[in-house]
């Protein structure tokens, strides 16, 4: 059994290492004889509040930091995870815990009766050749805020980048330095007061200068007029409301710019309802974000006005709260993005009883093509369960068309599927770096979600072949406009074709929501190099527990062959269970016995020194 | 009882020495056993409401009784010869029933297959090994330990030890009675040889029973007699007293038939003791004049009941489900939700001293004894916002504090709340707000808040209470705030938002304003370590509590702090349609399913 030392349990002597640079305090502590080494760094925010990250490095993991002597270049999977605690389970579920007939019971499986513990970045050995492949070698806990509800980081990591990680509920963006992996340090924090015109940070895209754009899905912190950094003003209805904003975050966490996601004029007041009603109606609740720097375009998809109104016991749910729009910004001036188009996704051939299940509802994610010859982008709807495509994001009025319905993929798992795309929880959407394939994670719909007759829809990750679609360029004819194409796939010759479906067995309320590409390969020189030939992806199975959609809290590795076929990497195993996938439902972590954790997003990372 | 039955001419020297104290000792032991009526495994709780099925209870009694007879008899082979033919038949039958019960428990009640099979096998082995004293004693000891461990599951170290000793001794005791009753003509010899272990077992049962009673905070209070638990205890006591009386009354003329009846009475007592394990323990005695949190059995339901302040006069009663409650002959009142707080509540008038609270659900009733004492409670318990005061008293219970509630939050404006309101008005002035609508009520706290807000606002050239004001500041109590937030659904919200006084940050109120996005100035972080500790303890104490700022202040018991007052935005952040996931109930957090996020730097002092 591993021993560990935590700050909380044993007062260890700190060697305060000195360095105060740019408001950053760094302290290092080692515990002789312990199997966990603590390394702590702090960041003093503008308001005087001190944030910290504490590494809990497993010393017997047989790995070395990038800067140490004799170091062998290494690849890591960094997972942004939240502590699961009493707040993630209902009071009723606690009080109704059944008494066991026999004395043998599971002991403290999940610590759900424990108070909140720290959220953390888990650093997992992702080096296939390593003896500790799949082992958690460090947990870097953040403080002092708990219950951040860790959400997204950037989509992909490149040499020289920092990690940008957001807290959905804390409204905070953390910036982590990864030069000494598996050790991390905190290089910046962006607090709610740094983004007064936006709230509920969702996703990030890191630019070549290593700064990042982030989507803030919710409205301004405080209701009323809010002035953005470009001098524009919008009236918002407050935290978690509308309109959201696009924030340019520096590597030190500072706000370089905050841009309105909303038009200065009113959008369709029927489609874009806001609670409370705004003088200028807007659907601007940006969630997914990707960028083509070569085209000077930023694509952001609007998901929903996040503040809870769907559970309002009085007001009926309005499907239009789930947005059907995609926004494209001109980022020629990086600190002054300009909104150039707001496109409404078209309705499809399905006729749903629940208007919230219609194709364009809840455009959660968008992904751009990558090769210079391609200018297109894709978007997907979480509630609508379809994929849209536009061949050219540089146009003033890009034309979006539905090119795939998730039902076609769900059919592969369950040929008798009913309402296969209806609110099936589509999430991560990503083009392969060579633009041949499109990957998509779908939470699925649990049986009984709609009613007793609902047998649910598949929890899965699938691959589409998009080569023909991209080849056809602006002359594409693919369109899911006939009901037969829902189940059979697009009839036009350039429509995406289903290459592979990886079903995910998960009996929880959730399913696979996120994924990331492994864009690194070890070269003959022993170092890692970036590649467009993606051979594996990592996926995670968790959404947001407090929305009622949780997950099994597993992070899995998936192999991708040259044809885009997906197979589970069974050698990426949990160090405790000995079974495929790293299970974040565990009793102990390097930082202590905090029980289950909720992994929302993950990222393949290689330290600069290991990357050529 | 075989232990003290000293009959006939062949009395032993041991029994002769016991004779003078026989009657007294019998009564003491009987009463002790009765006081410690719940066997070691029959622990109750103030907060857990579980009522196992009657079939489970029956099966459990059957297994425990038959296994106790077999295991105890096997253990007694240390001092007794092999059983007679009658005794052997009894043991074979008991072992068969016990083994079958063990195996039936696997598919029906989820018993561990390996453990149940092993227990069944060893129980049968006890009978098979009757000719070997060593084997029989050893196997008997194993089964006694298994039964004791199984019966004592889930307790702390001291409780576990006491429970195991209690069960093991009970096994010996009941087995001795059975052995004497089936010894035929040799019953006197059997009784004499088993006297020492039985005396020892009796003492162990008594001592461990008392220890368990103390651990369970049980007393001889009459509370139990009105419950099924109390009835079972009474019948059990009757069986024991009958056994003792039978032994004493027939000491010279006792025959084997009398011993059988005595053994049967003792077995009945054991069965009743086993059945107590699956009957809800009666609530512990009320502490005079202190808020009371107990579980009351109503039919097949165990309802959590919270009475505050449990003083003479108006009180509020929270019940874990919709019910009707009342005291004495004053009639029953239906519970209903109260603004700002979770659960079902009713207002009840308590007389001084002892009284009985009746809880009724449908045709079923349960009762809870109260002890209001003589000192009246705060007058605010007569108001519509009494629940806020009740949550303060619950916070004190969560803190395990002996402090009592002498005044309620609505009685006065706290200095830190005044500072929070003052700084909020200044914040609004800087934001450009020119008019403000103040929502208040007639409570002392609210009136003081309104007066101060008006002064500060007017000093900042802001118009107060103008129709269609830029912003709204709610400083009323919970009921007034609930009504205002409800009304906001039907009219346009102020452009600069709705601000709530610090004491209004409760999940039920915030949920009413889910589409408004309220802001609250607070001197603490509801998701900070101290607040989460409070929420955690509150949820452990009871499932019906509501985290409240005034409750948190009472829980902390620290001086007011105004150093770091920030604005917190509260919103239920449920970014999924309900059709994708499943409905989720109230979670153990300040704002289940939502976020309370600091959105301002510390507000500057005026």
C-alpha cells in the first residue's frame, strides 16, 4: 500500500523557495521517506487573493521531470477533474442508503458523505512503452476554491503552450505551466472580476503566440449594461444569462480582450428568448470554439442560456433556450475580434414530438478543418443529434447544411433504435489533423429518459469519413433533407460515411462527452514530434453531475488505425482495478483519500524539452 | 430460570450459597435485561429511517434463535455430556432450520453466499460433532462468534465488543435452558453442571446489555411503552419474569415439564429480543426546552421530526413528509412548505412541561414525547419567518452546542448585514443606478435595513421606491422575499438586477428567482471551507435542513466580520434539458444544482 503525505494531514517543513517574480510565489517541499513529493506554487491575483497548485508527485512512479538528468522524453495525458462529494448526491440518496443484511459492505467507496475536496489536474503516464502506462503519477490540486466544476481545457496542445482550464461554476480560468511535467505550476488565474461581461467559462483555443481565446457562455456578472474592452456596450441579464463573451486570455491569466458575442442589434426574439427579457434579444451563448489563424477566423457555437430555467417549476421549458446558431469572428486583430456572421442551423427532416429534440437544438461544439486547402467547419447539436457543415467560414454568409444524423451511428449499436438523435447528448467533435476523418463523442440517452417506452440511444464514439465532402468544396450537394437519410445516412455521394462506432458500456446517467487527439509521436531520435497522423485518442465519460447527467468517471484510450477504425486500448489500464481505462472512481489519490473524482476533459501533453 | 432454580434435596453447595440472594438477584438481572431490551444488534438512530419487511424480521429471528440453540449447546459440551436423544432431536431440527435459513437469506436478502454457506455448514457440523467434546466446543465457538459478528455489524469498536459479548452470552443462556429441558431425569445434574457458565452468561448479558443501552442512550422512560418497540419489550420482560417466577414458585416441586415451560419462555424472550432488531428504536428522551430532532414511526414509515424551539408557546414542527401534527386535544394541523426553507412545516402551540406530539399520515399515527420546560421561546416563532429561527437552532444542533436560541435573526439587524447593505447601495451608485426599489416588511431587522438603505441611497442622490426603478433591493424576511420573487416572474426585471439581503441566500428562495439571477452581498464564501463544513454537518444531522446565512453565523459562533464583503451571483446552472438526464433532488450543498460565485472584488467600505 502506498504511503503518501498530504499538506492537510502532516505539517511538513516547507522550504520556501524564494522567487517572487511577476507576482508568483513558488514553494517546494519534499518529505523524506514518503512516496509522494509535494511541490507547491502560488499565484497572487490582482485583488490580493492567493491561488495555488500543489503537486503530489508519486515518487515511486519511476518517471522523471523533463529537466532532470537522465530524463527520457515522455508523453502525458493531463485530465482536469473535480472532486465528487456530498453535493453531487442527493440528500435523499444519502438518507436512504440501505442497510446491509450482512456485515460485509463496501467501505467508503466514493466518499460521498465527505465535504468537498480539492479539484485537480491528474497527470497520467501516456507513454505506451512505459512500465507505468496508465498510472496516475501526479495530482496537482488547485486552491483555495473548491467546487470549481472543472470543465474544459484547450482542444489540442502544441509546443510552448500552457494549459488553460476553466471552472464552470467558479467562473475562473486557470493557466498552468507544463514545462516540468509531470510537475505543473500555476502561471496565471483569470477571476470573475477579470471578465465582467461574461460568466460560465466553457472552452479554449490556444493561439500560436500561446495566448488563448475562451468562450464565456453566460451573461455579465451583474445585470445591466456592460462595457467590453473594445468600448462596445451590451445590456445583459446577469450571471449565467445572456449574452456571453469571447475572452482573449494571456499566459499570465490576464484578460487581453473581452468581446461581445452578441450583435449590436437584436437577433430573432422568437428564436432567441432570454430570461429576463433583454432589450436586444440574443442567442449569444458561445460554448465550443475553434480557430483558423491562417484564415483569421474564430468559430463559436451557441449552446444554451445556461442559467437554469428548465427546472423552473412554473415556467414551461422553451426549446428555443437551446440555441441553433454559430458565430464567426474575424480575428485579424487578435485583441479585437469582430463578429462577422451569425448563422442559424437549418431544421432537418425529423418531426419530433419534443421540440427540444429537433435537429438544430443546442449547438454545443464546432470544429474547423486543418489543411490550408480547406476552409470548412463542422458543428454538432447536443439535443438535435446531428452534424452540420459549411465549406467556407470566410464567407460573409456561410451556408450550413446538415450532413449526418447520429441515428445512423446509433443504428450500428441498436438497429431498433427509436429517436436515435433526439437529445442524445452529442459532445466532442473533432476533425482529424489530416482532414480525413471526423470524430464525435455521444453521451447517449439513457433508457427511460423520455418515458417508459424509451429504450434510449447509444453511448458511443464514432468516426466519419469526410474526405469526399471536403473534396467537393463549395459545390457540395450533401444534405440530410429526407427522412430516410436519418437512418441510412446521406444519399448524396459526397456525404460523410460511417467508418467506425465504438460503443461505450455505461449504466450511469451519462456517457462519453469529451475526447482529444494524440498529436505526438516518438521519433527515432527518442524525442517526441508533432504529427498529423493521429493514431489514438483519449475519451472521458462525465458531463456535469449536478445537471443530472453524470457518467462513469472513466478515461479511456482508443486506438485509431489508418482507416479511422476505433478500438479500445486494453493496455491502458487502471492501476487499482487492472482493467482497461483509468477509473476516477477510486478511494485514494496521491493527494489523499478524497474518493471519486469527475474527469471532464483531457489533453495529451509533452513538455517543451521533450518535443522537437 | 435454570441459573437460580435451586430445587430438591440434591442442591449443590454453589446453589446453596446463591440462595439468600436468589430473589434479589433474579429481579435485578431481569430488570437489567429488560432495560437493555434492545439486543446488541438493535440500534436505532435519530436520522435513519428504515423499516425492514416482516419477512426479513421473521427469517432473522428464526436464524438467530435456532443458531443460538445449536451453537450454545455445542459450546456447553465443555461442561456437559452429549445431549440426550430428545436433546439431539431438538438440535438436529434447530440446525436444519438454521442452515436452511442461512441459505434462503442469500437470494432473498442478499446475504453473502460464501459466508452463509460456511455458517450453514459449521452449524450442521456442531450437531455432527456432538460425540467429540473438543470438536463440538470448537465448532460451537466458531458459530457463536459468527452469529455475534453478524448480529453486531456496523457498530464502533466498543459497541461491537459489547454486542458480540451480549449475543454470545445469550447463546449460552438459551442453550442451557434447552439442554436442561431436554435432559429428562438427568435435568438436575445438567442444571448443576451448567450453573456456572449460565451465571457467567447472565452477568455478561446484563453488563453488555446495560452498556448497549447506554450507547443507545436508552432509559427506562415511558416513551417506549406507546410504541411497538415498547410493547415488545414489555412482553419480553413478562416472559423473563414469568420464567423467574416459575422457577421460584416451584423450586421444590419443579418437574421437567416446568423446565420446558421455562425454556420456552426464555426462548420467547430471545425471539422478542431478535425481533427488536428490526423494529424502530423509540426516540431518545427530549431534552428540556431544547430543539428536538427525532425519528417517529408512523405505520411503516419512519419520519424525521424537528421541533423548535421546544419551549412553551408557538413552535414550528418540520416533518420529513407531508403529515398532520398536533399536541394534546387541540387537533391536528396539516404541514405545508414554508418560504425560504426545505420540507414540510406546521406551527404548533406547546404547553409548559411534558406533552405528546402526534404525527399522523393517513390512518396511521405516531407519537413523540416533548418536554418544553417552563421558559417561553422567542416571540419571533409566532411570525411567518419562524423557520429562519428554527434553522438557527438546527445549526446549533449540528455544532453540538448547548447554546439555546434566545432571540431570532428577524429581531435585529446584524452589524455585518448592515455593512453588506451599505456597500451594496454604494456599489449600485457607482454602477450608475439612479433609482432603487426597496422591498421590506414589518420585522425589526427589515425596518432597520430599510431605514439605513434609504439614508445611504438618498445621500448618493438615488431615488428610493420609484416605480420602474433601475434596481431592486430586497430586505424583507423570507416570506416577503418569496412573494416578491414570485411576483417578479410576471413583470419585467429591473435592468440593473435584483439584490437580496444577506439573510436571503437560501436555496429555496434562489430557486424561485432562477430566471432572474439575484446578487447577494456576503461576508463569507458559501463554497469556502467553513461554509462547506457547515453544510456537510447539517446534511449529516438531518436530511431536511436548509443552509442559511444566519444558521451559518450560529454554527460558526464568531464575531461579525466585514473585512471581505463581496457580491455573489446565484444561479441554478442546469445546462441540459431534463429529457437527457434524470431528475435530481435536493443535494447536500448550499445551492443544489447551481453556482454561487463571487463576482466582485471586496466591496469598499462607505
